[in-house]
């Protein structure tokens, strides 16, 4: 059973930065594709980016390109989402998730999810 716990959300002004964390149980990062998603009120869950470190694959969604970066710290069993140049439209609950599928941006192909962390970007 994979357990994921996000943290690091908060309120930030437009143009600012925030780093989200996703603490995982076990050898999650070497066994799964790890993704970040977000969901704004009244909208569907949106793909942000994913990484499969065993395969050496990283894929960024349009909203993340040039502004967001995914990384991991194996010693802490934690992955991070560094978000820069934040915009009000980035406001959402952000989720980390794990999938057995190598390359997927589809939420329903991710089996394990964290509880989410709120990010609010003020204008």
C-alpha cells in the first residue's frame, strides 16, 4: 500500500514561488510514475507533470512548462514540486499521485493519491 502526504501549500502573491512536498511510503519513487495534479473549484482535475525516475522520464503539462520543476530526495523519501512565477490561475488544490503506467497524464490511471494541499495565488 502506497501512502502519499502532501504539504507546503499556502497563500502567495502573483509572481512568487512555492515548493510543495510529497512524502511517500516505501520504495515508491523507484516503482511508480509519480505525478502532480491540481483541481480548482468547479473544474476537473488537471495534469501538471509526472516523472518516472527509473526510466529517466519527465513530462510537463502546458501549465507547468518553464515555471514548475519536479525533483526528489531519496534520503527523505520525498518529492517536490517547485513552482515559480505563480499566477492567480494556478490557484487550486494540488495532489501528488502514483501510477504503475509508465507514461500517463490521465488521473484515473493513477492508483494512489495524497490528500491534497491548497495553493492560493493572489493578484
